[in-house]
């Protein structure tokens, strides 16, 4: 159970019995959360402003890089002090949210606990990098120790040569029944890639993987697009090109939103529409699809489908995991341009998001989530000290 570590803030001369009154007052305000409350003197994440005169003491205990919930009410100059504290935190760059009535506290704390639980669930997850980060992804690698310290995710780099060879791989009949494609040999080849990667997931006990896929195309004229699509349908986050920033975002978004997002290239940016496109996508995100060839090479197999949802959230981490791009969008069209990867959506984005994409991009690949997930994603980033741009 996630605990809410609560520090009672009061005027300097407050006696112990007044602090005890504060604990009872908070419990009466939020009886649903009493079991989550743990009253502490340090390392708090919830600050209950019991009275005025508590402002300066707050400046001596909060830390940059942490996220605080500030709770206040109408008694004993609590709200007055809370506003001063919030203003100081904003000025000093300390992330916080001020909640001053019981109903908004209850709603926010419910979301807070849900998101905190989701973040906690990432700890101990095993992520596999098959091969290397593709050499063109110069802004999308994530350092192993940073990933472990920030999110608790363990990164394993696995050499393609340590896996079963393509020549010795078996055909997977379940995979063959999943996809329809006129070129039977290409489908057989794709099923072998699925088996190779599935064995790796099982043997290494992976919770997610990202694959440096272009060596497959160059050496064997086969792609991993269908295999990765099926893994995502099976609720195993699977990304391509060895993009670590994207696969970490996919794992993160899955825990926060409950579904695995689509990883896509930004193929065009304009005020009218931004084009997102890629050759692999979980088929559960599509209303219909067909198997075709890979865009860049014309080889192997890929997914060309009609994205199912109209309202979306676009999300991405930077490689240092200290910034995140988050915006909503509206799908305007699902074109089939010959100049971009196979599955495509044209999206109307807010003007400020378009400006950020051009001036302060965090990288190429972005994650497309169904529905409006901004509140949960922003809260999760706040808890982790990640700046939302």
C-alpha cells in the first residue's frame, strides 16, 4: 500500500497537543485516506498547513526535485499560509499542488495514489535491448544506471548473436493464424522472428523489449514489424530501432493509462496537421489493417491500418528522463501516403505543442495514447520530478 507521508505545519511555538489536533482535523477532513496517512517529521510528500506562521519552516524542509501536495482549509489562517508557501515553491522551482477543499482533495488524492501505485509497479521490471540503439537515434538512448535510479527498471543488453539464428528458428503456427498475407514465405519468415524474440523474452524474463531491427533487414531481408505488433497486442511493450527513450515511455504509459501506446515517427509538422507514421502497431489499436511491405526497404512485412481512436494524447521522454512532452490531439485523417511509414494519422495539435515540437523537440519518435491521458501523465511526471514542456 502506498503511504502518504504527512508533515503537519504549524506556527513555531505550537505545542504537541496542537499538532495532535491537526492530525485529528486532517483525519476528519479525509476519513477515506486515514489508513494511508503516516505522520512524519521529514521526507514528507504531503504538507498539511494547520496554521499561519508555518511559512518559513516550510522553506527549510522542502527539496527541489520532489513533488509536494499542499493541503489547507479555512481555519487558523491555513489558506493564507498555504498561498504564501505555494508562491514560494513556484518561485523556487519546487513542484507542488495546492488543494484547499475536501472534495478536490479526495479526487486528487485518489488519482495521486493510483498514479503512485503505477510508478511503484515499474520497479523491478526487466527491459531488453536486442542489439544496439540504432545509430541515427542520437537523442534517444537512456543510460542504464539512470533508468534504474529514476524508475527502478533494469536494462539488459542482449546480442543478436546470443539468440537462436534465423536459419535454425522454428515457424510459429499460432503466429501464422494471427496474420493474413498473400506472400506465405514472408509470413513464415516473420513467424521465425517472433519465435526468436519470444524465446528471448521467456529466457531472460523480460517485461518489455526494444529491437535494433535494421540488421535483420540488411542481413536476412526480414522485418520484426509483425512480431512487435503481436507482442504489443499481448500486453508486452515492444518497440523498434532500439529506441530506449520510447520503450521506457511505452512501459511508463502502460502502467499509468492501462494500455500500450503506439510508437510513431513525426513525418510532417504544420499548423494544419502533424503526420505520425510507423510500420508496426498493435492491431488492437486498429479498426482494420492489412499486411504489406516495410516502407524504407520494400522488404519483409509491416502493418498498414486504420487507427481506431479520434481523441489522443501525444507523449515522449527525453534521454535524461527529466523532461516530457505531453499534449492532446485530434485525429483528422488516416491517409496512405507513399512517402511515409505504412500506418499513418494526421493530427490537429495545439499551437503551443507545434512550437515545442519545432523549437524544443525531445527526439523523433512519439507515443500515441488513446483518449486524454494528460492529467495522469502530468501527475506521474510531477511525482518523479520530470518537467513537462
